[in-house]
């Protein structure tokens, strides 16, 4: 169940945290990047608030997305896509390789998940 704390910038979460995933026996890979360092997501800079982070927890064995924590402008929207990905068993590679509208914060998934290799 996704949720958002409407702070400035918003904090949105869904699924398992890194700690919860490890406690449940998953071997995880974690993709995380500060929003200000994400070249592929200019929306935060356009909106004048490049603060925040994108963090995605992935099952190393299956590449399925297990959870995410997003704190950036429009996180309340992007978290819905990640929640759908979790429900549908979408892989990190599928989210990474998708084409998103430009300029949007969803584009951050291309770069952040690309760091997983």
C-alpha cells in the first residue's frame, strides 16, 4: 500500500524497506541517488526544488522491485507507478528501460535503476 507524507518535498513509500527485505531473507540490491545528482530528471530543477532522494530495493535473485522510498517533488505521483510495478512483479530492468514523458520525475527511475548494472 503506497503512502505519502505531504512534506516539502513529499516523502512517499511503498513495499519493503531494505532492512525489512533482508529480515525476510531476501538478498537485495539497492539503487539510491540524491535528486540533485540525477541528470536524467530535470523536473525537480525546473520546479526549483532539487532536494531529496530516490531509493529502490530490488530482489537480487529475480530483479523484482520490493520497495521504494522517494522524497522529491512529485513523489506522490511516481510512487503509484512503483506500487503498480510491485503488484505486477515488474523487474527493475523493465522500469529502468521504460520511456517516460519528459520532463518528469519518473525519468529518475531510468538513471537510478541503471546504477544497478
